[in-house]
């Protein structure tokens, strides 16, 4: 661990931030540190130009950038083995850590499918083909009633 600290100490600020960014990118739980690294890297870039429309409060030089007050001394570093996660997956919002959907997720999915089925049947009836089928059904019903009346009249004679 001390060798890593010594090697990092030998780097200039820009290279050091690039190394830290490369390490932090693979660790989603350190996203706050990633934003600090990006802010610090942007403050070191002398070619950075702000928009003309930007507010007066916009950061323009390195002196205005506030970095965290926490400083880690070399003596505070504890030698521990580094364990790399093989699959650092973040569960989807409506799933448990084990990958099982929550009750709300299942209910929303069922309601969505039910709504889709009702909507598709309504759209089918509103389409020209659907109207044609409905009109044919109505014509057949009228013809059936007329035929039934005719049969009843002929039986009544």
C-alpha cells in the first residue's frame, strides 16, 4: 500500500486525478468522489472557457473550487487486501437485491397489460375494419330478427 501512495505522490495533479477517476468510475458507491474529481480536474484545465451567458457565480479559477476538508495522512492508511467485485450490479428500482420484482412492480405490470388489452380492443372497434365488422354484425342481427318475424307470421296463418 505504501508503494502505491509513493507512486501516486510522484504524479502531477492532472495525472493523479486521472488515476483516481479511472479507479472511482468502476465503483458506483463512490459517485460523490467522482464528481469531486471531475470538479478538481476542470479547475486545473487552463483552457476551460465559460459561456458568455453564465452567471457571475460560475467557477472560473482554481481558487474558487472548494474541495473536501478531509485529508488522509500516509500514517492513517491501513494495509488491507483489495477485493475487486466481479459483478457490481445495482438492482433495478422495482426489484429486491436478489432480483425478485416487488409487489408494486408486478401490480404495475399487470395493470399495464390490462390497459393495453382494453385499449387495443377499443382501437380495433374504431378502425375502418373494426367498424365494417360491427356494421356486418348489426346487419346480420337485423336480418335474423326480420326472418324470425317472417317465420312467426307464416306459422300464425
